[in-house]
C-alpha cells in the first residue's frame, strides 16, 4: 500500500497563527493527479485526563465558541512554539488546575482530519495528581473545575456530555486504559 | 455560564464543497469583542464500528493523504447533501463492506474543533452485521477489509494503530460501550 505524494504546495490563505490554508497538487498511488487539494493547518494541541491521588478526575465545565452549550472538558491547550507535547501537557495541567502529577502516560497522538490535516492532538493521562499551586486564568473561556468519580466520567461520556471530538476521544481512551490496568491487576 | 455571540460573519475563502473559511466577529460572555475569529467549514462525516454476527470487527487497513503510513480504520465517509447521519452510516457500511446490520446504536455526535468548527463527526455502532452485497470501490484510497477480534481491536487501539482522531475516538467509544454491555450481562 503506497502513500500519496505531494507534488507541490502553495499558501492560499495566511490568516494568523491559528489558521493557514494551503492548496496541494497530489499524486495518488494509482498515478492520478489532483491539482487543488485543500490542506488546513491548525495548531497542535494537547489534552490531559488527570486523576488525583484520591481518584478524582479533574474536569472542567466550560463553554467554547463552537458549542451551543457548556460541555465537560479535560485539561488542554495549544503547544507553544518549539514546545514538546509532554511539556505542554504538564504546563497546561498546572496552569489550568494548579495540579502536578508524577506519573504521565501517553494515550497517543492523532491527526485530526485524514484529508485536510487540521492539526494534531497529543493525549496524556496524568496519575497521582496533587495540588501544587493556584490555577492561572488566562484562557478566553469561562471554566469551572469539577472533581468527578471514574463512574461519573464514564456515565457523562456515554450521555454525550463531552461534546468535542478530542474531549470524547481522550476520555474514552483514558477509561479503556484504566479499565485494562484494573483488569490486569485483578 | 453564557455562550459566545456571533455578531457578524463573512466568507474569506470559498474553496470548494470540501472547504469554506469564514471570519467571525465574536462577543465573549464578558463583553470583549474579537473581530477576526477564523471559522473553518469542513463536511460532516460518519464513522461506523461494525461487528458481524460472528463477533468480528469490520476494519480497513488503508492509507490517507494526511497519514505517512497506512492505518487501521473503521467504515466512514461524508454525508451527502440533505442526508441524515444514520442513513449515511448505513449507506457507507453497505458501499464499503457489502454488509448490512439490523441493530444501530448512536455513539454520539461531536464538533471536531471547539474553536474553529472543522466539521462534525457522527458515530455509530452497528451490531449483528451480515454480508448482503459486494462492496463498491468508489473512494480515492486503497483499502483492504480486515476482520478483527474485539481483543485485537483493543490491542491495536492501545498501540496507536488507529492513527486518526475520529478513528481512535469511535473505536474507544465502541469498546467502552461493548464492555459496559458485557458488564451489565455478567
């Protein structure tokens, strides 16, 4: 199974550091060429499911421009220039919640859109989190920190209360990981 | 917690049916106004985790332009104009695999990007799927249908072999749903 080739690329919209659009000329594995393939560059981001030493999940109830109503959300944010994903994850956890954690597990990195790009998500599970500082409020969104039991997180996820794709994705991946860990201990 | 208001919107790039970019003037709940908020319109899509009467998961090994190497993937595709998500899901399952299923469970619908939009994903779990026709090859991608056991799917997911965000998301949500169903029967 051969991969597709990018024969050329040009920027057709340079909006800001939040959005650049390119048009690519792409050669398919069977030799066909597509001359105006749109490619969307959005910032890379991290999300973190953090579980405290007491077994509570650190979640937010927060609004987002793209959502009609508030959603449950994990910790998250954009990578800063040159920042490693794990460093960004640890920074966001501390900034947004005031918590630090000694144990970090990667839950993978995923391209957001297989056709258009649209950024990359880096997911982490932080265990044994403990309060180390006051959170810093520097995001545009209002957000309220809530402490949920694992069963409450699972129930909220099943009811669609994590309304964004990356938030549902990392929450499901974290629950599977923790269930597997639990199963392997049983 | 109040939602954000869109005060005005204008199209700044009308590329094709695959991509439109708008710029919005947005009022935050605290009264601040942002005048050039980029908003990306990508097509809505469905993904389907389908499990056969023999308990096999219908997956593809396929390439995507956005991926450097092939990935495991569920069934999926764009909604056609005016098409309901469930109808699209059933159409894609039949077209891509030749299977039909009598039992469909929604695994939710999710905005892809909370800041930029970037489309909406609709996820379904199809159970008791049975072969009804020959698949139709009409996508750009080469893809090979593979039949996996649930434990193989879980293992591949944990190893990062579902490389796109929606593919990892729906697979994790489906496994959680099936685990919960199993637990409630135990």
